[in-house]
C-alpha cells in the first residue's frame, strides 16, 4: 500500500470517526476510531498532520489506516 500524508479535517471522538484531507489533493479519506486505536494513537485533533495508508472497506469506502502522527 502507498503511504499518503494529510491533515485531519475533523475527528469526533464521541461518534468515532472523522476525515483526513490528503496533502496531494483529491477527496477526503474517512478515518474510523478503530484505525486510530490500532495505530496506538490517543486521539486525533483538527489540523494534526498524519501519514497513512488507504484501504477499501467492505462497503467500498476508502478509509485511512496504519496512521502515524507527524512531528
């Protein structure tokens, strides 16, 4: 899988999802709380810079996975 870089557009911890805007343009990627937890990240916040991979789920939606917070 290719690694992407992007900025967290928003993340709602109560609802357990949010979106990442890719740095190279294109449509936003969905991110689920389970991907955040599997990556060992405590939480995502608006304007956080992350690198991630894109995975197509069973519903056909592309999701950000294997998240890494950029310093």
